[in-house]
C-alpha cells in the first residue's frame, strides 16, 4: 500500500503541524475549532453549521465505523476540513458502506491525520478559535500560513444564505430505526414551516415524529410569504456564521413572532430570535462543539447533557424585559435557552435533535407541539 501524501495544518500565528493526508489533496482555509464528541464524525462533517470551519476531533481514534448514506445530515460535507490524531485502517460497522478517507476524497475535503490534536486543542482553548489552513499533497508551510492569515474570520460573515436550499421543498422522512430504516412518523396534526439557515435532517425528522407536515423554505424568504401558508408553527434552524449580518432573517422573524405564530429556534435560529427580540450577540472565545455539554433548565433545576455546535451566543446583559432565560450552560454560564413572555416563541442554543449526541433535551420539540396545539384550540 503506497504511503499517504504529506499534509500540514498552519495557524495564522505561524504554528505548523505536519502529518499525512486523510482525504483530498489541495488547500482549504477556515476557522479551526475542536469537537469533543466521541462518535458521529459523519454527522459532524455534514452539518451545514460547520461551513468555513476546520474541525479538530479530540477523540484520538477516528474512522472505525466508516461512512454510509443514512448518516448524512445534509446532501454533502460542509466542513472546510478535518483534523484527527489517528485514522483507523479498519472499518468494522455493519452499517458501513465505505471508509472515512475515501468519503472525504469523494467530497473533495482536505484532511490531516497523525498530528498532536491535544496540543492543537490547548492552543484553541487558550488563545481562542484560530484562523487556519490545511494543505494536503504538499509541504509548503509558507503557502499554508499565508492562506491561514488571509482567511477573514467568521465575525461579520453571513453564511446562512450560502448553505440554504435554493428552493422550497416538503420533508416527510421520520426517525431511523434498526431494521426498518427511516420511518414516516405519526399522523399529521400540524403544518410547520421551517426556515433553512443550514438545517440538519434529524431536526426535520424530530418534527415529523411530532405529527408535523414540514415545508422547508430558503433563508431569505419574506415573512409575508411564510404567513400566507398559514402554518401552525414556524421553525428557525441551525446554521453557520455570524447571526448579526442576517438582517433579512431578523426582520422576518420579528414579523412572524409579532403575528402570534408559535415559533421555535435552534442554534443560529436561537441567536436570530434573540436579535429579532432586541438582544445582542457576541463572538465566543472558542465556542461549544461536542456532545457532552451540561445545561441547566431554569424552570425546574434539572440538568441535561446536550449536543452543541456554535461560536456565537446571545449576550445575557442585553435581554429586553420580554425575553427571559430558560437554560444556561454549566460549563461557562452562557445562555442556552430563551423564551418570549409576550408571544408563543422560544429557542435553544444547543442541538436537541442530537445527531450525534444525547436525547435529554428532546422535550423541546414536544413543547413546540404543545404551543401549536394550544393555538389551534384558541
């Protein structure tokens, strides 16, 4: 078997890590972040929220479960690149259809293996998220460092309109079950319009399982177009980039919430609801990326373990009187949940659809269904 081509990861501060290529050859730049999940690398790579980010997996051994079509969270890989310590030479899952390296190459994703990911993680943790560049098939460190320094950073970058669907579509696929594949969900009780700012498929599946008919719309769809569909509820999806430049979304969300339509937001949708309600957002030092984050529910004091993926947060010091905190992170105290006190609208920063991750916070989808049921009865 021929040796893998050389590869290197360069940070904007001049730090260079050398290893071997684990995917496509070429150059890719982006924001370097670390993810602490031990499983679900395919779901992470295909999460549109990772657009323009180079993902470092802190778990040392990656790739032994291979890849398959069913674990795609979108139609392609959106992460700018992948960094791992040890790439498994063996694929041992009964669900595997191919290995990780071939999957990355087929999706034209640059990746590096064989570097000290613990050292890289410490740099990101101490200095904050770093602009970086991956170069595979070459050992030109100067070129990689220059590319890292040329990357403008995610602050001020509107990526929702980059990753969104080009046209509306209906979603009908339910939850995956062993031996049965994806189901069709329960009987239809509600019509939900979902804004696609970079939506993950498992979010849509969770809505289907609550008896929703789901219509997915592009990120820049105007509020009047949404309300003309007379939905029982509106969902605001996850997505990449800085929420503040998404003025089109903020305007639309404000109108939808003011109409009294039940509204539920996740991740970027959470941040956009905060902005639409009068709060402000801030760039976090290195963000939350993983599947083991403890969050406290302020209503009853319970602690849930959650999946997270975000680099921006709603600033708790800027909340208006009609926007109350519902959840906080037990890692750093940052806001994890908000609810409007004057409208049937709420949001959560983490990922209750948990793909990958625990299902502790999945009850938020039930809360959304309850709001829609109450409105139908009113």
